[in-house]
């Protein structure tokens, strides 16, 4: 006999279903934990670890020291605490990754939606996308930095100018993959029944895109965004490693790698720590992207 008083479990929400599937992905959970620890390290770490300000003579005596209780990650060639510099560098590297990703995703989604929904724009925008894909990314970024770095620095200052230039340069040269993904999704979505019904009753293209198209391309965009963060961090690290990124007194993980290259044989920890931070960040973000891809796929989520 059925118990009529038994409580009926409420239907599982979309967020709960996505989170439940995401938790099953061990690599994604590992990446989430590692990325959270890295964010805590660079945001909260400087509040807990305040290095002692050394005088000039003391700093010269403390240069190129190995890891110790006083300097857990050693010191650099100027006697600066490497742990404090790793925290400051990580904050810049992560900020570059996330801001450049947002620029790339915005441009990619905008171009992809227009190309997928408006047939007359498809050919023009896709050929523009192919042209950007054919350009060599690193040489193009090097040219942009060399041409505009000094001009922007005179207006905004060397640090803010370098940040805006590098973030903008990476963002405007990394939107193409997101645009192709979004275009493919829009081409399929605009033939769905609810979109055709909305167009048949006279809904404007703007309303159809905002109400029916964009909410349904969020899933692939989120996956592309996670991968874009990793790509932006690597690109910034390459620029800094080549000495064309941020100023020397404005450290990033790539800049620390570049500075430690000269001392790599004598003090290998100078390149191990920033290299490990970059590797862990990229690895964790890629794992999170894999987990999101599986969690947002209804075919996998329904298993």
C-alpha cells in the first residue's frame, strides 16, 4: 500500500544537477581545490606574510639565499623575499588571465552570435575569424607591445599601461575559438521550434537573441572561458619571459621565470617555484573546464 503522506522529493534543480555531475569528476574537483588554494595564496597570503623591510646593506647580504625559515622560498639577486614576490606576481598573472578571458569571451560571443544568426554576416565574420586564426599570435603580440608600450605608459603609467596593453592585446587575439563554438551552437539553436515560434509571432532579432539564443549558449561559453584563462596566463608568461611584459618592479610569474633563468644552475628554486605555479594554474583550469563540459552536457549528466 502506498503511503500517501510520504514526502515527495522536489525535482532536482539545474544547478544541483550540474554540481552533482561536476563533483563526480575527480580531476575537476582537484583543479577546483588547487585553483582555490592559489587564489587564497595570492589574495590572502600578502596579509599574513609581510616581509621585513631590509636596509641596503642587509639586502645585499641577503641576496640569492636558499629557502629557510626566514625566507621560505629564498631571496633574489637584490635580496628581496621570493615568497612575497610570488604572491604579488600571482595576483597579476591571475588578473591578466581572467580579465583577458572576459574580453576574449565577450568578443567571441558577440561575433559568434552575429555570424550564426544573421546569414548575410556569416561569410564576412567567419573570414575575419579565419584571418585572425592565420596570424602568428606571439609575433603579433610582440609587435603590439613594442609599438604601443611607451605611448600608453606615458598616459597611464608604466604599470597600469602595461597591464591594460597586455590584457587588451591577449583578449583581442584570443576570441576566435569562442566565436566558432558559439556560431555552431547558434546555427543549431535558431532552427529549434521555440525560436521559430518566437520569430513567427513577430519577435525582433534582438529579443530572440537575448531571450532564447544567449541563455542556451552559456554552457559552451563557460567551457571556452576556463580554457581561455589558461591560454591567457601562458601567453602573458611567454611575453614576460621574453622580457617584453610588465616592468621589472611589477612581477608576474613569467617575469620571475625570466629573472631566475640566469641563476637557474646555481639556484634552481628561482625557476622551480614560478614554473610550478604556472603549471598548477593551467592544469587546474583545464581540469575545471573538462568537468564543466561533462556537467553541462545533459547526455552525460543523465547517466
